[in-house]
């Protein structure tokens, strides 16, 4: 989902010009953070609100996922406007416009595909597949940015693919008797499940490319990227809805309130994620956001009465482990070389052998 695509940018962008400000912020928050891990807590709360967004997308079956995405983009745009005005940043900086538009396109397409996957797959299975986005960044970063892709990256990618196979269980591997994503009592439409899985995987690939474009936009303030992303996403989704003839207001009051809640939860999730990344490194925040998967399993069982089977649970554990390892890897790279924690992580991350 789009909230994961801001992880590196929010930490790495404009580092030199904001180094003094960030150090002062850390000093002010150090006493509170060291006691309560405020950044991790806010990242977890961000996952909570974003998981509620996916519940609303799955629940509002009478509203097209593309139209729902437009309300999600409103939640992205709103928090970025006051920051953009306060910072007096150039809204559409020259020299970066092409890559900025590319980032908006891949990010918007990835989010729309994720909404389609939430609608046509069990909530937890779709969340797990989409959550694996950071693992695949290494592939496209190597192709387009010539960044190294070592054995550790290959290991986590293969581990993630294995977990995704367990979740989707393609019939060519497991046979027709293993089709479906949950216990057979809860299978409604195998055809929808298949295309939902395709959308989830495609969303992951688009999301990984959005990460790469964010790295190429290093130095651009995150409010510029988020405001362009939100504005582009609203325009994109409205045009698509108009061509599909699905552009309409929700029919009943309950649906309208849920649409309002979608925008509000998106707003809260984005703000909490932004603040958490200002208080904590990207690696630990990415690990904390694995709570999204836990919430997804809980909501799926509570609201939709879909009980995940053993394959889905094992696949989710494998994918989550891979994402956590990736987050630990990034965190270890930010630690001083003489740090004892970095030395311990060398063994956990298999850096001695890989």
C-alpha cells in the first residue's frame, strides 16, 4: 500500500538541510522515546488505521475499488498540503518532474490494484502479499539504479516467494483440490480469488518500483512527493471511474459515513507514519508495521468470518519473517560499525556467511 512506499523517502530525503532540525527533535523527544518507544508505538497505530481502511474497502461491495481509492488519495493529499505551505517548497520542481510523475503513476496503480485484491481475496492473504513489497525492492533497484543485490536479498526474495505460493496455492502446483484461499466453507468465487491474487502480486511489483523512484527522488521534501501523489491519484482515479461509468456517490448513509471514515483513517495513518519515521529509523518502523498482518487476520475473522487455513498462516509467518529480516538489515546498516547491536545482527542476518 502507499503508506509503505514513503519509508525510505521520509528518512533519507533532504538529509543535509534537515540534519540540525532532526537532531534537535531527537534531543527533545529522547527522554520520552527512550522510555516508551514512541516511534514504534505510532507506527503500530498507523498500521491499525491502515488495516481499518482495508476493512472498509472490502466491506463496501457496492462501490468500485477505483472510486474508493480516490477517497484514500484525499487522505494522502490533505496532511501534505499544510506541510508543503509551511516549508514553502516548490510543488513541481524542475529537473525531477518526469521521475515524480512516474512515481505517482506506479504508486497510484499499485494502490488501485491493492484495493482490488482486498475486495476479491481474503483480507489477511491480500495484506500479506502486498506487505512483502520491501523485499522485492532489491530487484528493481539493481536493474534501474545499479544497486548491489547480494545473496541476502536473494535469500529473502526466495523466502517471500515461497510464502506467497503457500498463500495463493496455484493449482498447477497444489492441484485443483487445493484451490481457494480459506477453508472450503468460505470460498465464494474461485475466479475472483485468482484475479485478486494476480492484482495483489502486481500491486507488490508496482509498489517495489515506487520505492525505486523514491530513491531517485532523494533530496525532494516528502511533502512535495505526497502532495503530487495525492493530487495525481485523485485525478487518475476520477478519470478511470468516468471511463468505467462507475463515478457516483454512495447510495445510503452508512456507506457515506464509511467513505468519510476511509479518508479519515487514511489521514490519521499517514500522519502517524510520518511522525514515527521522524522519531525512529526506517528499519524498526518497517518491523513495527508488520502488525498490519496481525490486524488483518483479526479483522478477517471478526468481520468476515473467514477462517484462514494452515497454508495461509504458515505463508504469512514466512513472509513476515522475510520482511522483518529486511527491516533488521536496513537498521543494522544505520548503526555505527563498532556498535554491539550491529555485531549481534551480523549473526542473526547471516552476514557472516551471506
